[in-house]
């Protein structure tokens, strides 16, 4: 049975450039700690600061809510997600499951170009450490490393799941670094080098465990830093 569509009835597509620009600017402000975890975001103030309409801000906030960076409550507006033990456990537990699947799938599909790119990122990490690069610059390389693995896995739904969590992971890792980045710096190259080597060797059993341990070590480090506040 054929399904006949009435294309003219669905309405015209709307350009969302300003909403996406607003989302980018607000996201950057969250990552820069201008809006810390738990902070309330007000549409009127954001619209004035960004020079856009409240509608564009509202759409931008909705985009960030779908990324998991914001929570919205009736009559209470939007606020940045909290940095609590429960939030950390939820984000890192989901990430651990995704990383295990992504790493093992990527190991089966990755070609030489993927391994070369991971090696380049590792080299940039090592040079960044030697040059005493700031934590956020190192974190950008960290996230890029994992982006490459998810892309190499070749699973669109897995990649979408990572993108739905990516901003939250970035925010939590930034918080970990800002609370004290000695542990992060000491583990950065070693842990990612081990992942890259296991991917190349296709040692799926060990890789699955190491991929999960990599995430859980980050979770423990952040929770430890929080408990010291």
C-alpha cells in the first residue's frame, strides 16, 4: 500500500541560524564557567546580552537542553545541570557503556588512517604536556581522540548517543580539571596510548575492560575532587 504525502501541508522550514548561534554562545559561556553548574539562565538577560530575540534564545536553550547541559522546570526557567554525585554517576555510567561498545566496534573497522590520526592526537597531547598547555586545550584533544573512535565505529545511532552525552562529558571533565588537573595530566597520554594500542591490536577482551576503566577512573577522580571541597 502506497502512502501518499501532502508536502504542501507540512509548512515552510524555518531558518534557525540565530538560535544555533545563541546556543553556541551560551554553551561557550557554560564551559568558561560564566554560568557554573546549578546557575539559572534568564531569557530576557540572555537576549539582551546576545542581541537576539527571546524566541531565538528560547530555541537555543532548547538545543542545549537536548544536549543535556540544561534542565528546565515549569515557571523556573532553565538552569545548568548540577555537579552532584548522582549526576556524575549517571553521566559516567552511560559513557562507560558507550565507550566499551565504540572501542570494540572501532577496533573491528578502523583502517590505517584512523590509527594514524589517533597517533597524531597522542603526539599533540604529549607536546601539550611538555609545553604546559592549559587544561582546556588538552581536554579538546582528549575529546577529539574519542570523537575519532566513535566515528570509526561506523554506527550512526552509537555516534548520535555520544553526541547526546558529549557536552555533559566535556563540562564534567572541565570541572575535574578546574578542581585540580595534576591527576588528569598524569594519566592523559598513558591511558589514551593504551587504548590506541589495543585498538590497533584488536584485543577486544582487554580493550572492553580498559575502555570502561578509563571512564570510571575519570569519574572517581572528579568525585574525589568534589569531596575535597
